[in-house]
């Protein structure tokens, strides 16, 4: 049976597959080969992803002028929730290692405050 590679498919199909994958997977694919790295940086992919984020998170679409945004800005906006969650997870680990369980409870309050601040910034950008 012949082997089939992701690169055997047309670029538009690969971009659709990348659209349905996670942000981690999209970024990880960049490290596999030049072709996948190039496809994972396609502007249309990040427009799809940002539109999906806007729909699922109920964000105000005019907050993201996609026609004026660079591909890097589109990618950063689409990956913002992932970066936010990673930062929160890292903060929780750091608090647990540094101060023990009592500071974890205080840290969770700080996480709630950080989440509120994030939402406030998003609302202000509207």
C-alpha cells in the first residue's frame, strides 16, 4: 500500500486541516519541514482562525480590522487565548513551587483578577 503524506494534498486542503488543528499543532508543524512551515504562516489560515475565535468567544468583529492587520498580527490575535492560558498555568506552577499551598489560593484570586483584566482590555478595545 502506498504511503500518503500531508504534503501530497493540495495546499488549500492542508490549510483546512491546519485550521481544524490546535494552535500548538500549527506551531509544531512549522518545525517539521519548510513546506509545512510556509503553509502554517499563510494569511488565510490565520484569518480563518481569528474569525473562529471571534465567533466562539463572542468578540466584537470591528475590534480586529483584518484587512489592515499583518499576518503576524492575525496570528498573535488568534493565539492570544492560548498564550493567556499558558501564562496562567506557568504562574500557578511558579506560585506552587515558591510558596506552597497557601499562596496557591491567593494565586487563584490573582488569576481571577488577571482574567478580569484581560476581559476589561478586550472590552476597552471594542
